[in-house]
C-alpha cells in the first residue's frame, strides 16, 4: 500500500465513523436488525419456498452483516494504513 492509498483508507474510515455516529444511525440499525431477525426466523424455521429463496434470504443476511460490520473493518484497515503513513513521515 502506498501513501495515497493509505490516506484514502484513513479518510474512508473517518467518513464511515461519522456516519455511524450520526443520530439517525441507531434508527437504521434498529430497522435493519428487526428485518434481519424476521428473515433469520424464516430461514431457521424452514420457511423458504425453495433453494433459490433460501439463497436470497441468506445472501441478504450476509450482506447486512457485512454492512453492519463496516466500521470495525474500516477501522482495522485504517490502523494498518496509519502505520504506513507513520513510516513514510
């Protein structure tokens, strides 16, 4: 990773941090968690219509988990990027 990439990663982590600290973020998380619980209930109780429905439901759940964990992942990436920036300074 070069200096430019490292700065971009740190900036992205900062922007995502701003997003999750916005007062409306908790409203979104609550809504998404409620919807995810309902979809999990369907999947875990054999409520999917067929294998394609199962794939859609579990894919949606995986995508939601990815988004909800974005702040943790980007912060970890930013820590590594800051180390690159510190070495280059």
